[in-house]
C-alpha cells in the first residue's frame, strides 16, 4: 500500500499516468507530486519532463 503524505512532496516510480488534457497515457513514469500545492511533475521513460496541476492527472499505482 502506498502512503500519501498530504503536506510533503511524494515520489512514485513505475506508475501509469493519464493526463486529462491533452489526453494521453504515459506508462512506466516517475511522478513527483504534492497534494497541498497541487503540482505534479511527470517524468516518462522517454526523457521528457511534464509539469501540470494535480486536477489534470490520474495516477494509477499497480501493486
């Protein structure tokens, strides 16, 4: 189970990220996010870095 810290920056690896706009799915990504500030930094395997608001993403953690 993943522990979420609401006032700290959290980091997840090898997760599936679905961006709402523009619509795309990024598999095997590393995600850094903070619920309190609302930022999400997505680093897919292709070397890009995407930064968006937390309301623009769905993060799927496979257990």
